[in-house]
C-alpha cells in the first residue's frame, strides 16, 4: 500500500513537470527554417506551440550585413507571428524571434533562409 502511494505521487510529479515545460517553441516557419526559396517572400510567418503575448513577442529579419529588412512591426494573433518584408535581393537572411507565451515563459531563437538568385 505504501509503495502504491509513492508510485502515485511520483506520477503526479512527472505530470506537473511535463506541464511546466510546455513553452512557446517554434513549431514551423514560412519560409521553412534553413530553406532556399526561389523567389523573395513578402513576409515571414512563424507558428508556435502555444499562444503568444503580443506585447512582449517580436521578430526581426536581417540581411547578411546585419541590416533590418523587415517592415518593423510584427502582427501577432494567437500562436502565429508574422512580419512584412522589404523587397529582398538574392542572399542569406536571418530571422531572430523572441516570444512570451501565455504561460509567462520566454523563449527565443533564430534561423537562416536563403533567397535564390535568377
Ligand atoms: Cu512555458
């Protein structure tokens, strides 16, 4: 009987730990992470594993020299964040995002995509 109650309390602790680790991670992105796209995209769209707090989440896109090529303000709705892009020349671009999820945990990350030449 005592063994059973120890097993049950371990199980409860494991479930609680699992819930606490559910932060807003990047689920998928457009353009795809690490991809080469033939034509310049007009926006970057990021989908996360949890809903975001719009006031504390952001994304920026820079070119190979580090200059911003996004249009400045991300639009955030539910678990998606998107930002418009200036006309992109062929080259390599870096997307850096920072997210505060509705569970108050912050996450951040970055990835590269390439715009192919003619
Ligand atoms: Cu979390």
